[in-house]
């Protein structure tokens, strides 16, 4: 039996401008985990390393690109901790903001590239070979960053306000959920699912992945997958990195899980409503001029958040009166599968990890 000690827990981040405090988990794990096999589809298929830089003006705004994620340590998980996960992890409950690393048999730590420099948010390496999206807006061939139809997507939920969005949205969309919120609001997660929207992973606890160790990145991903599987009976295919924090080290790990990144080419900065750096009117005006400038093409992937009442209002106005309802989910944008695997009532399962779905024409936009 392999034994692996849990790695250190980084200090929680404090998102100063939003005065959002990510509380430390009360649970300090220093347990010893036993490693054994868990069946997980892995993607050893096409791993094209070709990269393309999508924007000349790269790092603008990225430093303050913080989203309104809140972590309220006083709300505890209501989703039961499933037996299959207890058997596998030897734990009894969902973790707090710093999930423990649980080794997985299909991950070879020695294969994870060690040439990509670890960086904190905004502290960008001069070396661009790591293909960082947060620093240089670099995307890999299997990343999605736009869509043939102008389409919204929502990060950081589920949250209590998600329900109002669901009640009023008139087209399928994509939600990138945080594992820690999935297990707090499982009923809202299931509503998203029942309404026919696509759900992807946005990590467990919204950390900036390029600053983490490999073990910490794996923990953020595996726990988000387990939360989604426990709640929605499916394994995600699509992944949105918090703060757009992704480089080739993070991508390597994602691909082992069969995940593909969904980035964006249009940011509403809707979270800036919450610290009064931005008004609703500005967001609408900018969206209208983006539409106008695209010459009626109406394409793109829009970043929004379903975390606060005001971002929900903005989302509905954009959808109902500016963009329209001819939108696509991230999977539809590339004709891809919705989930790697679905555990249905009728046991219908489909595996699709091997088919990294890349529409090359669509990726190579200059
Ligand atoms: C997903 O959940 C099913 C139970 O519905 C379990 O058997 C399976 O091992 C889980 N897989 C992962 C990767 O979480
Ligand atoms: Zn986010």
C-alpha cells in the first residue's frame, strides 16, 4: 500500500477589494491516505501542444480580475458524503476550503511538466513557453475560448440566487460550479441540471491554480469532480480555471482527468458591480458595442457570475434584451459531449474522454 502524507495547506487568500474573506477550514487534515485504484477515464489521446495567442493586448485588467466568490465557513455541506467516497478516501465528510490531496492511480506525478514556472496571480513569468492564459492570454488547441454564437456562462455557484436566474433564463447555458458550493446547495445544483443546463467544474474552492503545487491542483480538481458526481451523478468534461489561471502544467493535470478548459473572450467584469467599480449601465453599453463591433456576427464566450443579485439582474438583461436567446452551451459551441460519464437511473453510461473535441477552424481565429 502506498502511503502519502498530506501536503501543507497554504494560507487562505484575502480578496481585499471585495472584503471577502476566505476562512480557513476548521478541519486540519494531516491524515495518511492509502492509495488504490479508482476508475477514472483518462485522456491519453490527442495532446496537441501547439499554442496560439489570441490577443495582442494580453495582461490588461487581469490583475483585478477577481470574481465574487464568497466562502462562508458557517454554512456546512448538506449533500451526504457518499459511501463510495468514504471507502476511497477514508474520510467521513466533505473538506473545508483546503481539500486534502488524495493520490489517484492514473496520475503519474513524474510526467507533470516541471518546466512551467509557478506564479502568483499577476506575478507573471517573462518566459511565455508555459502558455499562460492569465498572463499572456495564451490558449492551447484543446482550450475553448469563444463560441460560434454569443453565449453566456456563469461561474462560482451554485448559490441561493442561482434559482432566480434559472427561473428566468430562456436558453440553455453553462454553469461552472465550485465543489464547496455544490455540497452546500445540492438542491440548487439539481435544479440547474433539471433545467437542462450544462454544468462544468470551477475547482473545489476557487484557488489560483498556477500558484499551487501539483498535489494541491489535483486536490482542487478531484474534490470538485466528486462533489458533482455525488450530487448530479455525472463526471464533468468542461472546466473553467478560477481567474483564468491556467498554463501547461495545469492543462497536463486537467487532461489526465479528461477535462478541457473553457476560457472566454468577453469578460463582463460583473463582479465589479459589488465594489462599485462598475455600473450596470457600463456593462450594457460595453456589451452593445462589442456586439456592434463584431459586425453582426454575434460570436463569443461571455464570462459572468451567478453569485449575487446584481449579477443575476445583469445576466437577465443581457440575455433578454441585448444578446438574445439563440445561445449555446460550452459543449454545443464545439459539438462536444456534455459529460465524460453520466450515471443514469437506467445505468446509461457513455465515455467520451478519449475524444478531445477540437474544431480546428474554430480554434485558429486570429
Ligand atoms: C461516481 O459515482 C458513482 C456512484 O454513483 C461511483 O460508483 C463512482 O465510483 C464515482 N466515480 C467518480 C470518479 O467519482
Ligand atoms: Zn470564479
